[in-house]
C-alpha cells in the first residue's frame, strides 16, 4: 500500500532557493512539493488552494512578511504547520515567527536529510528547533526566570518540549501518564502566558527559565 506523501509548500523570494529546496525534497519518496511562492500574499492564496501539510517559510519577503503570513496561516489553518527556514542573521525575525505560530525553524544551510526530517517532524506536530540555532536565536532577554516559578516536574516537561518530544514520548520518558503530561503543559502555559507549546518554549528560553541545549548535545 502506498504511503501518503507529505505535501509541502516552499515560500522564498529567491527563485534559485525555491528550486534548490524543491530538488532536495523531491529525493524523498514520502515528500511531495505541491507549490512554491515568492511572497506572503501568494503563499496565503496557495495555502487556501493547495492545503499543504507543511509550509517552509522564509521570513524576509517582499510585501507581506513571512511573519504575518505565518500568523495568518496559524490562525486560519491550524492544521497546517509552518516551519521557518532561516539564515543566521535572522534572529529577531525567527523569534517573532515562532511567536506568530511557526512550529520551529531550520537553517537554510541544513543538509537535505535534516531538512526532510524537519518536514516530517513538523507534519507530525513536533517542535523543530535546531540545537545549533537555539542559543543564538532564543538567547535570554531580560531578567532570568522573570518571576516565573515552575515545579521540578514542570521544568522536566519543558526541557523535553524543547527537545521536540510529543506528550506520549514525554510520558514514557518520565514514567507518568499522558493525561498527567497534559496537566503539566496546561500549568506551564498558564504560568508562561503561552497559548501553545511553541510559544511556551520561546518564552522559557527567551527569559532564561531553561537553557538551550548545547551544540554538541
């Protein structure tokens, strides 16, 4: 039986990058590039028409920014996952993109296999947070902890969220039930003022509540 392919939309204002990314992903039988866009406006139109599983979004776009396009996709199509594809000098743009609802970010220089894995993880609902970019993009801002008090268990759950684990995987790792993990996540979201696991991770890392993994880790 054929395995359904993951449908991907590529958004970048550089034609060569769109074409290159498409060629890379088309090497993988479980991924299908269904379209590409050079602007946020075109991306939204294609999302409405093509209904991709994952959108690979550059944040620096002419006209509507990738951040605004991400926000609209997250609001109007919560089942469609946006993965930011970034250059190393886009730190603030990436931070804002995550806050807008992207499920993670990956470097434009990432090897093809890593990009394909990022697409699969994003489609599966995992956070995609490259360790070599975490410390740079989500460096702490403001006072450490920012007055947020977390229990030891909440910190454990939060650290595993940073690693991109699902609730069931966190439950297995901590030897607790998935329902208990959900309760810890709800508590975390409330304390951090976050509406999603991505926003919770962004806020926790930005305020120094937890540390980003080391590049070697």
